[in-house]
């Protein structure tokens, strides 16, 4: 769900920029490039070469725990790792 909310937020920002009359060509190009890159990373992390494991409880449990741990170390920790420059 995080990936969906990130992409929806980026799309909403793109729409708001267009409504404000800002130049869109560079923004749309960046949005499309970032979307493709993030989808590719998400797919590779979650599904690529893992279909054979979906029926194996022990492997899926281990994959879930690893994905959950990496989520909190990676994605969820990012807002807390930014150092204030104030």
C-alpha cells in the first residue's frame, strides 16, 4: 500500500502543478521515469522469482519477516533519518 500511496501522491502533485499553470514537460518526464523505476524495484523486491515459494509456509513466513524488517529499516526509517539543517 505504501507504493500505491507514494505514486498517488506524486500524481496528485503533478496535477496540482498543471492546474497552477507550471511547465509540465520536464515534470511529466521525471514523473514517468520515477514511476517506472519505482515499479521495477517494487516488482523485483516482492514478486520476481518468488512464485514457487508462495505455497511453502516456512519460506513465505521467512520472506514476510525479512520484507517487514527491511521495510522498517529502509522505507519507514527514512523520515527519521533526515538531519535537521536548521
